C-alpha cells in the first residue's frame, strides 16, 4: 500500500494527475509532492492538505527534479504536452514529453535501490489507425508528433528498466473522462465539450460524420489501474492498456449525453474532419492489465456520463453564482 510513502506526482495539476492525488491522499501517505508547470494545468484542482506540497516548475529542470526525487518512494509521471499542442509546437512537445522523462530517469538512477516504482502515463495515441481491433500492446503505429514524443518517453522508461533495473511500469490510457475534467480548459476531452454545449444551449460540434469510435474510460477506473500497477510486482517492466474494451462512436456518445441531460434529439452540428487525432476506430484489449493485477472496469459509459453530468451541472452553477 501507499501508506506512509513519499510520493512525487508530475503533471499533478492536470485532470488525471489531480484525480490521482485525491485517491493517493486517501491512502494516508507520508507526503505527496506535486510538480507542474501550469502550462495547461490548474493549481486550484490540486487537493489542499498539510501533507501535499505543490511545486511550480518543469520536469525539464534537472536541478529541481533531482531535489524532488531525493526521498521519493513512488513516482507517477503524468506531466506532458498534449496532442493539440504537438502540431504547432513540436519542439516543445518533444522537450517536455521525451526529454522531461529522460531528466526524471537520469536523476532517479542514483537512488533506484530505494524507489519502489516509477509509473509512466502513456497514451493510446501511439496505436494510430490500428488494422486489428481490439488493440493489444504490440500493435503500435506512431503517426503524430505527440504519439512519437510519448512513445519515446515510454521507450526510455523501458530501457532504464532493462539496463539499470529501475522498477518501472507504463500504462496507456484511452480517452479518460469524468468529474474534474473542466471544459474551460481548451484541451479538455469531447465529453466535457459536449456537456458544455448542452449547458450553453448550443449544438454539439461533431467532426466528420461522427462514426469515428473511441474507448471511453471513466476516471475512477483509470486511477484504479494506476494504483494497482504501482503496487504489483508482476507489472514491473510491463506496459499495459487501460480501457473498457467497449467501442463507442462519437454520434452514440452525443446521443447518450443528450439523453442523460434530458434533451433527446439535441442538435448536433457536423463540421470538417479534424487535423489532429484522425484515428477512425479505437478500442482497447486490456487482457494484460486484468491478468497481472486483477483490475476490472467498474463503471459503464452510461453510469460514468451520469456521474460526470451531475458534477458538471453543479460546477457550472457554482461558477455562475460566483460570477454574480
């Protein structure tokens, strides 16, 4: 367990990182250090507690990273530039995603004997347009700068695990959504964008014909996978998919959100094909994760969207009240 452990979470002001911190805090750790440059993250999303310290800085800062890693028992590396930014800023994307990961690994080496686990947050984007579904961990097809930089980081983690015995694990997430994913962040996921459209009374914007599919994963299930991966001896040196194994089209997602929001037949506006994330179909094979950890997704898409909508409405009401 993580009780009385010293934990470093990079990218902890982002959606997934901040939700991970909330779950870790319930495990009664000795201390959690949160590192984030706030490029897209929000400091207000970080849980306030006496044993949680926020550090405003970058994973590319070797001196800072070395200091923060000195007493870490567990490292959860979630810091990254996202896909949308990788197109206009490929150099920054690679610097943070790949070189930032290298800085962590380099500075972990001197103390690898006391670090219990390094968990790397990877992405299903490395699979591109997969030829076979569901997608297993071996079928990668890197086709974007973002996927390349994240995969480079993942390969570095694997190399340091193999060459230097660093206890490391990588998890590849697929379209994580849920409470805490704010629509005010321009880089939020489609679930938040659709829900915000309904709240604002404007059509949901669907790219292309809307028949492109994804494997939407509820945030609690994703975090459960991370926590199990960080503790299990069997996951050391492994990379594992995190998803549900259920394929859902964007049109189906829009219709389900409209139904949950009591707006059946809510208007949808179709627009031209996206310039990024043009994958046609994606659904994950999570056999490896299940076999190694016993993990199972607990929340269906309908239930997850209902939870998210309830949170979303309350969050919007709170912001509206504060603005008056």
